[in-house]
């Protein structure tokens, strides 16, 4: 099988950086290396109608104070009608990655989909252990349901998505949403998630598929022996 030319170009650029493997670094250093990737490895930057940073500080279900959850909201165009919304969770194995690191991707998603993108800066491990990331991801959904209209979002057209670990969070949030609706119509009234955008999501219990073995070495994310 021949690797796609764009994938070949990306891998050549990635390995030309000669960065140490992330698994050999601590969390703090790995984040620095990951954040220092050249801009040409990211999607092209595009101008949008509006980009807004805000922070959730209240539990959207109980009203209690919570650990602040930063959000970045990308509005692609000025519109007289509400736009669909995509809640996006970045990748990085729950340890690295950030809203800033996914800025250009979220801009592309917004402009190509004509959706408002709500990028969630959930808490990372190992400083914040499970289920902190899941709790933040779910709070972002509840906030979107309750306050989406304030950003001109259509609360009847909500999607969740993300890549890798972010794809895992999106899938988990969808399951939590479904289960909570069954338990109590007060938590999530008539709203449902309309779409999951899962980009190579980490959803398998074990990394033991045929593709995991076929592409175990030389494709950036590698199998290691501990």
C-alpha cells in the first residue's frame, strides 16, 4: 500500500524536526515540544467574523462553583439566524495539547462547516486525574445547551467532536448525554447531540487492531515497549 503523498510530506516534515520522542519526556517538557511544532505543520490560518475567549466558573447543573474551564468560541460569519455548534475537544493523550495549539484547525472547521466551534481547554493529566477531563468536557456541553443562544448558536443543532483523546471525550460526552436524558429530562430537556465528529478517536479498550500492528513504527504515533 502506498502512503498518501500529503501524509508522506507531513511525516517527512515531522521527522526532520528531530525532536526527542514525547514518551521520553515529562509532561511539562512534552507540552513544550508539542507546542513548538512549526506552523507549516498546521492547517492554514483563516480570518473569521469573531473569536472570543471566555471561562465557565459555575456547574451548569447544580450552580456550584467549579474549577474554571476556558473556552474559545469561533464564529465564522455574521448571521441573522442561529448557527449550528460543534463542541471541540483537542487531542494529546489527555496530557498534552491546548486550545492555542488547535487554533488554526478550529478556524478551518468553522469556516468550512459554517458552524460555531466551541473549543474546550479541559484539565490535563497527570496534574488532574480522571475524571477531571470528562467532567470539564461534559460541563462544556451543558453550558452550550443552556447558553448557546447567547452566542447565536442553534441549541437544537449541537455536535461534539475531537481528535484522538479529544475524540474519546466527544464519544464519552455523547454517551453521558444519552444516559442523563434517560434518567432525568430536567438535565437535558429536549436537546440531543445531532452528530459526533470523531477523528481517529481513542475508543478501543486495547491498541491491538490490525492497523495498530501494521503502522506500529514510523508514523509519528508509535508502539513502544515499556
